[in-house]
C-alpha cells in the first residue's frame, strides 16, 4: 500500500513539474510548419514557458519521424537526439538521417531546466522538404503561351522615367490548364510551382492559398522562387483540373502607361510539379509539359507600375474546373526559365486589411472620389452593376488636387485600373497582378454608349497588401505625438514590405538597400523578418558584380547611372544585414552563405581609393540644408562612406572570428585600424574637437561607429548636442545620418535631446507631417506633394521608442536577446511608456509609470534568458522588487539589478 502511495506521489510530482515547464512555438528554419525546406540540416527552434522565475534550459531531446504515428509513440525513426546537455533552444541543427526531397517530417521536443524540472513533450510540429535538385522536378518543363524574339528580351530593364514607349508589345496574360484523374485514396498532395512574373493557382475551380504576387521578386537572369502548397483537400476522386493564371510583374513590363523602367526577361511562363501520394504507398506526378492547353485571360493589360485592366466579357466560365471544353485553346509551348529555382521561404504577400470609404465627393455624374482615410499599399476592390461593355476606371493616388481630383504627380501617371462589365447582376473584381500606394480613388463610370445608363458602384473598398510577416511588437506612451509618430512610421513599414523592402509602393517599388540596415532595428522590434532578411541578403549576393560591386538596389532590375548605381552606405547592407540577422535571430547560416560576397565587396571598396577615404556615392542623401533636399549638403563626401567602411571591417572581423577564420579576422582588424587613422586625419579637427565642421552626421557616425578616440568622446558628444541646440533642436542629418544621431545621443545618455528634437510640429518634425494630414511617413520632412507620401526612410525614431523610452535592448555580447538589457529613459513630460517584443526566446515586456510620488516599473523576461535592469533611482533611494527591498548596484546614474526569467515589479519612492 505504501509503495503504491509513493508511486502516486512521484507521478503527481512529475505532473506538477511538467506543468511548471512547457515547450511551445516550434519552428523550422524560423517558420512554423514550413513547406519547401531545402537545407540539408534545417535549424530547429523552440521557446520555453514556465511559471517559475530564473528558469534556464539545461538539456533537450528532439525526436524526428517520417510518420506521425511513430512520433506519438515517442519513436524518432529519422532522428532521436537523445538527451543533450545544452542551453541551446534556437537554431539547433538537425543531425539525423539524410533528408529526402518532398518528404514530410514530424518532430517534437522535450527539455529540462535548472530546477530539475522535465517538461512534457511539446505538441507535434512538422516540415516538408522542397525540391533540392533539378531532378526533383520530375521532368517538369517551363511552358508558356508564346515567347518574344531574342532581340526583344531586354534586361536589365531600361530606366526611362516612364516617358518613352519601347514599341508595340503583345500583352497576353495567359491562362493554362490540365485535367487528370484520381482513382485511389489520396494520402497527401503537394504542388510546387513557379509562375513568372506572378501566378495564381486554381484546382477544381478554387484558388489555392491566399497569397498575392507569388513568387517573390528575384534576379530573373539567375534565379526564381517556387512556392509550395499543400493541396490535399483540393483534389477529389475522379476528374481533376489544375489551372494557372499568369501575370507580368517585373518579368515583363509593358510600355503603354507609367513605368519606372521597361523591358522583358521573356513572356509569362510557368513550371509545376504536383506530387500525389496515395494511401497504398504509390505516388503520381502531374507536371507541366506539352500536354497542357493555354489561352488568353480576361486580363488585357497588366503592369507592376501602370495598373491592370480586366475585361469580364472575355471570361470563360468553368475554365479552371474539370470538364471544361478547351477545344478552342491552343497547346502550350515549352521554353526555358531562370538558371536556378529556389524555394520561397520569406512570408508571402497577402491581403492583410480592408479599408472602407470614410468620405466621398461627386465631381460629376460619372466621376466620384472616395477617401479611405489611410495611405497604404494595396488595390481597389469594387462591386458594380451595369450593362455589358460598361466600364469602371479607377485612378488611385496618395493626395488630391485643389479641384478634388486625384493627384498622381509623385506616384507615376498615368496609372489606373479598369474593369469592363459582362452585364451580369452584381459583379465584384479586384486586380490580381498589380498594386500601388494610395488613399484616394477617383472612379469613372463609363457607359457602353451615351444612350445607356451609367454603371453603378454598389460597393468599393481598399485592400491593403503586404508581407504577412508576423507582428511581434507594440509600443504606447503618454505622449500622443509619439504614439501618432509610431503609427505613421509603422504604415510606411507595412506599405513597403513585400518580398523585399521597397522605398515606396508606387513610383519605384525598388529594393533600395540602405534602409534594410538603417531601419532594420525599427522593423525587427515590430515584425519577425528573419526569413525576409535572409531573402534580401540572397538578393544582394545574386546581384553582386564579378568585380565585387553591389549596387544600390537588389534585385538590380535596372542599372542607374552614377552616383545612383553604387554607394557604400547602400551596398554595405550585404555585410551589415547578415550580421544584424545573426544578432537578432541567431542566424549563423546566412553569415556562412554570404561570407564570400562580403569579402569580395570589401575588397572592391578598398580598390576605390588607396588613401582609405571613399568619396563616391550619394553620401548623406536628403539631409537638411540651405538647398532643396537631395544630394548631401551638410556633410562632406567621404564621411559617411568611409565611416561605413570602418563599420564593415569591424563587423567582418567579428564574423571571421565567429566562423573560425582567424587569418581573415587579423587582416580586417588591421585594415579597420588603417581606415580609422585615415578618417580621423581627414575629418577630425583636433582644435575644435569635432568632425567635419560640426556636421551632425559626421559627429554621430564617428561616435556610433567607434571612430572617436576615448579622450575626445565627451567633446564630440557635446559638439553634436551644441549643433542641434543651435538650430532650435533641429536636425540636419539625412537618410544615412539620422539613425546614427539618435543612436549616439541615446548611448551618451542624452535621450532628453531626442525628446526635444521630436516634440515639434514644424520642419524637421514628424508633427509637421501629421499636422498636414499625413497618415504614412513621407519622403521629405516638408511632406512635399512632389515626392512620395509613403516612404521607407527617416523612420528611425521607432527604434528609440523601443530601445530608449521602453528600454528594451540586449547586451553587446548577446545574440537573439539571450542577455536582455532593460534601460528605460524617463524624459520630458512622459509619465508612462510600455512596449513588448517577442524575441526568439519569448516575449519581453517593459512598462513604467511615473507620478509625483512613485516610479513603478514592470518587466517580463522570457525563460532561458537573463536580464540586467536599469531603474531610474539615485543612491539613497529605496528600490523595491516585488514588494521587497532589492539588492542593487549603481551605474550610469541608475540602480542596476540582475535577474533571470519571470515577471518583476519595481518601485521607487520619490523622496
């Protein structure tokens, strides 16, 4: 009896221990349950949750099986890691049997902690392998409607500012189909497809997935992405139909309307393999080949810049369903495509939000302008009724003119979307392969002829499209101007996040590289972009020239003339972004993959000037000086480029050490020392103790990059502050320098200056943009109508909201926020601030409130992390931790407490 009771007690204790510790959020290659994994050793990650404080993982065990039933029995027939003594819970490399293409693997994790707790097994997660080699496509072929003559393949695309047509061009947007039969019970089915420029896949009449603008943009001369879909539930016994509609994207840009560039890699085409696995263990492949049929779609015009036209009278009912009569269709041609196909691993673009009309104004009986209240990236969606051949034409724009019409001056004109009615009851439509940035829609209702009534708009809305990157951060404080500024910046981030970060969602849609690192931290506090960063790094690697040059945009769809072709502050993203992806997410693999390109790029930069001073490029683009913003005015050419080179060399030194390349590390350290000497000789004034005539950008970059000798650091900080105050707390730094001004001030403990600089509603201040009606960050501080009003630069204050006001940071030696630092800056009239951010280890929270009598501070640190917390308290003040007197030390004018994971409450009475 006693033995039974003892066993029951032990079981109960085990259950309690397991309940105190659990494993959640399993990810493979930074994604939940991904398809199309190509890595031979995928990286596995998970998070710990515990009701206790100070929890650290001490061991883990991973099971991987190719049959979920086996995994439920705790059998890992593909990999059983056994218990491994380790604190690693992110980026753990798979180390089991060789993984097979297209195969699905199931996995789960158990962990142990430093309190002798063992977790229960996690829930089951899975990943499916992609097509790792050419042979895995099972002889699938590229197919199309037709192809242009070789003489008409023009790439890189020609930058023409949208002013010249490149001649008459066919603009057939094809639809394709194939039928097949299923006679056996289906276990699973996966479609692997690439359609260029973009595609939509249909099976038995239903669209597959909810993606928009698949696949992501790449350097089509070398690479294209394929997308993997689980289509098990879409197939049926008996007859089935697979159908595909193709769009142009950047693969083919017609010349009839506005375009930033024109040219063609070819006409739209596709390649596809559908793998069907049957319950009896057999498989079947339905591939793209000569057996497919094709016809023109109802899309009669499509341009990634100029809009899209859809003629509903050309619709062929049932074309994507089995049993359709395709006798009038023609056979596809077989053709060629990009050299390499890689899996799309970044988050897909999707319709993420819908905007209803806030106001409307009828300009005439046939023209109405609708205001959606928000400037965003997206497409119009309309429901209309009318006669056959009636037309709805929609002009979209960010602004309106004095007469109430839509203003397309800065976004590209003409650009519009057209729908031709088929005369059926209510008809609903939205574009499929184009988008723009807009707030207003000018809708023209056009009857077939003047004797007919006008078509009627029953409903119209805006569909916000962007990357489906996971939202992981939030910020709020007592200062409403800062809250509105945070929202303003956030809309610019969301509007420019597709398969890369664009500068603007309309006029250019190009991947200008500087903001991938300058705005990187701001974005990463709010969104999980680990895989998107990885994709953009690959874009840079694929775009690199043989001599090592990396242009200012990637993919380099068009080649700009100097100085817009190459600038170190832009190209250095190829070094800085992989490093940031490692520091934020622990992604070492991207460092390995990009390392040869990094070396090649630095070697290229070092050929530009034997004196180590780089004077080419754009410099501190769009700074604020006596002239209209554009080329650098306040900072000499050479300052920003050379400081960036020094930063590159220091990062490369750290990367080389991490990758065990000691010879490289020594070389880059020596080179960094030489660049530092040259920079200080060229730009530091030893009499006035400032850089480049007190340029804000020069002083700030020298401070942040570590170029200032220690004995001069305080003087340079003071010089930076003096210049800012002399301009009524005004900024002069531009696109490159602004982030470093904020970082240098914060690191110097002068967030009070940042507060003063940004508590204004004149130029240069975000308040000016807000006061003038901006709902997304504008390209210029003045919110000019002549430039973009939804632009992905100069939003660096968002980083300070999280890292400064809320104080969420990580230590210099930390990776992926393993060692958290919470160091809030209590400045100005702000009485409370709170932020949360989900690091790879879990959610980090910081929230403080200040009253006349007390400062209250709540912090949350995830399991398997530790933290150093800085509390605004002077010596002699009592700091309470969870109601008890805390043991503190003092540093940087604050009380400092070291804690493990858990929830903490601190309070300091104001004496």
